[in-house]
DNA sequence: TATCCGTGGGG
DNA sequence: TCCCCAAGGAT
C-alpha cells in the first residue's frame, strides 16, 4: 500500500492560481508528466473534507439497491455490474432479480447453454454482455473454484470485465481500494475538481491520475468514496440538469466557482441507431429470444427488407456466438460455445 | 483511438 | 417529435 495524497509543492508552476494542495500522483514527477504530455491533477483544497462531504451525503441518500445488500454477495455485484454497463438501473432491476433467483451462484450459470443467458438477458440491450457474463461464470467455475475472485488482475482477466468492472467488483464486493472510474464519477470529477461541464469523450490518463490521487488511503473509506461519488453522479450531478441545489459539494465545486461555464469544444456526438446494423441485429435476436424452436430463415427474413444488410447482421450475430445456424438452414440461440472463426 | 455493439425513457 | 444518454468492453 502506498500513501497516496501528500502535500506537494512541486506542482508545475504552469497556471496554478488555485489553492495550494496537489495530491501527488504516485511516482509521477512533474517532469515526467509534462513529458507524457499531460498536466498534473488540479489541486484540491481539502481532499478529506471532500471525502466526508460526499460520503456523508451517501449515507443519507443512497438508494436501496438489491446488489448493495449484503446478501447479494460478490456474484450479485458482478451480475449487476454487467447489466448496468450502459443500461439504466430501472431496467436492470427486474432482470437482475430473476437472474439471481435462477442462478444464485456462478456455477449454475456456467452449467447452462450460453443461449439461455442470452434469452434471460431479455431486452437489456447489448446482448453480447450476456454471453460474456456466461463466459465469466464458466471461467469462475473452472479457474476460481466457483467463487468470484477478489484480485483485480484476476477479475480483469474474465470476459466482459474491463478496468471499470474489475475495480467496481473489487471495491463494492470486497471493500478494496481502487479508482472506480465510471461515467458518473468522471462527470463529478470533471465538474467538482477540473471545473468543466463534461469529461472528455474517452477516459484519459489524466482522469485516471486524478481519480487515483483522490483515493482515500484507508481501504474501507476508499470503497465508500467510490460508491458515494458514483451515486452523486447518478442522482445529483447528472449530465443534463444537475441538481446543484441538492449537492453536498456545490460550495466547493470548481465548475460552479468558475460560473458554470458551458462545454466548449466539439459537440459530443450521439449514437445513431435507426437503420444501422445494430437495429437489424436487435430485431433478429428478438425473434430468436422469443422462439422455443429453431427459427426458419424465412421468418428472420421478414424482420428487415434490405437483404444485404439483413444477411450481414445475421452473419454478425453468428460470428459473435449469439446465434447458432443449423444444418437445415434454421437458426436458434446457441446451445454450445461459439467456434472460434 | 475511434467504432461498433441494443434498448428504451425522459426532457 | 426528436434527441440525449444510461454503473463499458473489445477490437
């Protein structure tokens, strides 16, 4: 364990007109940071006060979500994290409950056909996540004795587990000390610390540095901080209409102190959907999810007019292992793991 | 690094 | 209505 935040006056003289505390990035000198083309994290007047303000707020306003209850266990936390990747809490709740009731442990899911996971995934979207969660369950059963690993690196090695999910599971399920950088936390830090309305499009090294620099030293406090900042971003410091009047750190928010300047730079481009392969894939898979028997080609052909795109979408689903083609030309959700192409 | 990958609710 | 965006990951 390394002591992270230490008062440092070696901050680059650049343009630091703000208060005099800069959490020292681990092993990163101002020179190396400059060499890497990135500035040191913005100064934070009093990290400890920031921590307690947000954590206290969390104590009063945290939602009672099923994956936060002790009985959820690490598997419950992991399942929730997969489902919450790009999907709102309200839509996850019912599916989560059914999922945990059916597969209370990883081994149960691992014993199923992957298609069952895809079917149970329902309309949560991005069904490859269902396949990856199934794959993670298989790996947990095979490599970890059926228990969700505690170690960040082992979590990261599981299918569908990236930097965020590994940190989230290690932190929320096991109380570990990790920088949990999701879209909510990134927005909170962008505003409260960096003083801009929105974080960059893609997560930057500077953001990771900042998150690490702000991490409380104590494991339990760090885990609490992670959950608290995430909740603050989800409930108060929202993307569109931030509820600054309800915010426990509004008075120390760099963005507010700067007069809440609007986002400058290029508009953040949204995802187009209508007419894309994704829409076609969604329609095809919806048919297959509802079907109990293999679906003939002509039934699938009915979901989309344009034959080239339709075929491409179906091929893509097969390549992804979401759909299994049968010898007679019909299709179904996969009974076995996809063959590596 | 930019793109792809679903689905639906709210402003 | 339209548009934004919601606890990301893989390539």
